[in-house]
C-alpha cells in the first residue's frame, strides 16, 4: 500500500506542479473551463472518437479467424457474430458523430465509444464460461478477452478530460470487471481476476491524470491564442466569434443582449507625449477597471487600439446603461499627468435596436460611441427612447 501511495503522490505532484488552486479546480469540474476551451475540447474529443471507432471497426472483425481456429466451432461462431455486431456499432458511431463543437455531443460520443466494448465484455464472458477452455492456446486467447477493460481504461489517456469525467467513464468498466467475477463468468481464476482490480484502478487513475494534463495544456494554448497579450481581454478574432455566438443564442431564446463600445478619450496624446510604455500601462489599468464591471457571463474584448467591446448577454439596455454608469462613476484610472482617464461609450441592445445581424448590433454601438466622442467625450450614448429612424438620446 505504501508503494501505491508514494506512486500516486509523486504522480500528482508532477501533474499539478506550478498550478494555482483555481487551475486545479478547473481540471476537476467539466463546466469550469471557458466556452472556447470547451468548444475546442469538444472538437478534439469528437475527432478522436471517430478515429478510435474507425480503428476498432476494422480491427475487431480481423480477430474472427483466430477465434474460429482456436475455439470450438460453436463458440467461435458466437464470438464471430458478437464481433460483427461490435464492428457495426463502431461504424455507426463513426458515421453518427461528425465534426462539431458541442460539449454535450462530444460527451455522448465518448460515452458510446466506451459503452460498445463494455457490452462486448459483458456478453463475451458468459459465452466463454459455457464452454470448456482447457487447451493452453485457448486459455491464452481467452485471457485476452479478460483484459479488454484495461485496454479501454488506458484509452482514456488520449482524451482531454477532467477528473470527474475520468472517474465516471472508468466506473462502468470497473463494475463490469467486478460483475463478471462475482457472477462466476471470469476467464481467469477468481483470485487473479479480483487481484487485477488494483491494476485496473491504477490504469484508470493514470489515464485520467494524462487526460487532465492534456486538458490543462489545451487550456493554456487556447488562452494564449484567444487573449490580448497586453490587457488580457479577448482579442478581436475571438471576440467576433463570441458576439456572433451569443447573438444567435439571444435570437433563439428571445433574450436581451447588450454591447457597450468603449473608446478612451484623447489616448493618442498619451502615446505622443509620454511614450508607448506609459500608454500601455494606462490601457492595462483601464482594462482592469472594465473587468470590474463584468458579471459572470459578461466578456471584455479589445476591439482595436484603445477600443474595447463589453459583451453583456441576457442584459437589457437599462441594465447595460446602469452598469456602464457605475463604471463611469468609479473611473477608468488616471492619465500619466494624474488627470482621470475618460471614455466615450456607445450602447446597443438587440431587441431595442431591432437588428438581425450581430455586425449591425456592434455597428450601432460603434456609431453611438462616435456621437458621444463628437459631443465632447466622457459621456454615454445609448438606445434608450431611441426613435426607429435611428435617432439617439445622449446621457452624461
């Protein structure tokens, strides 16, 4: 027991070295990752589900001649039929799950991938137990059937999964291994069958940790590619994707959705007078102030230069204006000369503006931001009481 404990402690120290508490928690709970990590993880899982399913669809029936040669004709035919059914199930799985980025779809694809060999294992063992397997060659081949759960548990290591997912996906195969033993269907002697449980649990743990390591690495890559290096806000490429996705969600649910376009006033003068390093520092502080405005579910995008877009799903224009007003009151930081940094802000809301495309929503907010800037800056222009002809009402 001490050897296993030392092994697990060393393994955990390697996997979680250098991670913060939040990052470790993210590796345990499936829904803790950002929407971009979840979507890219789903794409990877589905592609590997199809690859593994296609591989097993080809390899599974190739073993039929060996079963027919080694075992009695009746047992060989039963196993051959079982292999054909399993191969057909793998083919159906491979064809059913195309490319996609839906986390639920990816999760079900992985579940079905593991369900097929688990059912194969549970059906093949009662078949083998009905026949006398005494020949050494038969025993060797039959032992291969006993190790199927080990192969599938080890296969979890190729998927970026969380600890909870690894546990839930491993449990059915561990229970199947135990069930065949307690029902007397085991191919190996009962003591060996039960003793192998330690190895199965060990493999499940190692495979899950390998999957968690993949997930952490993927999260880091996605984070680096999706965030602006200076302000740590989302970059524009990812921001456009986010706005588009949230806009369609809002349309389907008939829910409100607001965006605020924020442009720092007279920012060029900071770079011209104090240099780009001071300008970068001002932008970083402004981004931090904007992030304090965000609720859970809101997002901050650096749209370009000193321009930011605040995405606020499930927020009507009144709520968006109230939030942005609080931001104006709390401030965006200071300029290098000590004066407060101000911004011109335009707010648009999908339902109030009656727009059908996300680009039109952002364009409305952008246009109002320019109206605020042309009005002297340090003000908010929203769609409150906005006439249908496109007029606007300015708020201070």
